């Protein structure tokens, strides 16, 4: 009698599987990686079937850990995506293939397993965060990524099969799982980063002139268009100017550039323009400067959980500025507008 793995998966997800059936399911999963991918797809569809009520509570990473523990699986490739909400953060996900699967329901899955593999392989997962949001992601190879505000991460369904490649716009901290046979590649505008297992921070916003990579531990290889590749050592940072093409490598205190993932905002002799862009992304506000002399000011400060009002007051204490926060949206407004902060230059005696 042919094993009806679909029925076993359904019973497992519904919590109605018997001990004997659990042994059969475990055996089937261990026979072929394709079986595992079918299970992952079924699990995703199952969780998404009540999407509107489960979005705030479903944690795919914890779910898979529970599944793995129950099935006692060890040493097998994983294939899951985790997005953890922090405080009031909302996470918006655009995944073309998953969206199609949700529209057509389980009809696609029941037709045949092979087309399902093609859908997964050709799919693209995109995770993006708006201003004041962060996302914690666990990739299929168990590498972890913390995506900062206003950022976008993209990878396809073949990730960790033949290669490990992601595309980034914005800022992210990478904790790469070690695998020398499959280098982890971060594709940026004019730069590629190659890692086999390490921890590093990448800053690469489209509206910023520089691309900044800070290595916390291990080694990474940097490839920049028009230049020979080079290695970066722990405690070093490379800054590439997209306009001048200048490359600058120097030793840094890495905590200054990675502490944002602990909700700390650090400035060390930071130009006003750069500081305001970081504050704007962190607090979802906009700035308007009434005096260009403000651009000559530099800041050294650390903010942890302060409100935007507290941040501006602290900046006023340590620098010659004036400010007014215009809250442009009320509870009755249909369209949300971020607060606008008008900054002026305060003359000192």
C-alpha cells in the first residue's frame, strides 16, 4: 500500500497523528530532501490558511523547532523564514510564489509534487521594513539577519541548494552560519560581500553616497566594481564612496555601528546631515532645515529608548539648534503623515 504522505502531513499539522503514523512521517521526511520541501510548503499553507487572525502570533521558526523536536530530526537542511515583530513594529512581506499559492489554495499542491518544486525554486522572497521597523530573519541555512528600518532583503527559492545569495538595500546585521563549501554572498550596489561564517554589518541605502561594511568577527572578502577584491579583518570597516569611487579601510569600535540592533542609536563625530537621516529612519519623521549652517555641526551621542521629543531636546542642549515638531496627523485623519521637525540655528552669545 502506497504511503499517503499528504494525509500524514495533514494529521500532523492538525495534531491528530498517531505514534505509528509519526514514525512513518519521520521516515518519509528523512528519505529525500524533496520530501522535506513538500512538508515545508504544506506547513506554510496550513499556517497561512487563517492568515488574518494568525499573523501577529505565528512564528515559523518556533513552529519548525517544535516540529523538528517532535519528529526528532537531526542534521537535515531546514527551509523556513522567521519574522519576529518587536514592540509595535509591522513587517510587510512580498513573496510572489507564496501569494500565488495562497490564492489558489492547496489545489496546486495536490496536482503533483514536481511542479511545486519548480514554484519554490523560481520564487522570490522579499522582506522589507518601513521607517521605525525592524525584522529578525532566519534563513534556510540557519543564518540570522536583523534588517534595520527602511531596508529590503531579497533571496530566491534555491537559496542554500547550490548557493547562498541575498540582495540588500538599506542596513542589516548578518550572523552567517559556517559553510565553506557555499560562500554566503551579499549583493549591493557596486559591491559584493563573500563570507563563509562570520558576523558583520552592512549599510547601503540608495539615498546615501557611501556603502559601509563593518566586520565584527571572522573574515570577509569584498569585491567592488572596477577594483581588485580584498579581505577585511575583524574590527575593520570599509567605506566605499559611490560618487568618488574612493575606498577607505580603517579600524573601528564595531559596537558604534552595530548597536542599532539593540535599539541603540550611536553618533560619533557624525555630520548633522547623516545624523538626521538616521534619526528620521529610526523615528519615522521628516526634517526641514531653515539654515544651512546646521550642516557644519557634528554630533557625538548615544540614544537608547528615548522618544523623538527627548532626542530633540538632548540635541538642543548640546548644540546651537532650535526645533519645532509638527504633528501633521490626528486620530481622525485617514492618511498618515509622519511628523515634520523644523530645525533652525540658535545664535549663541
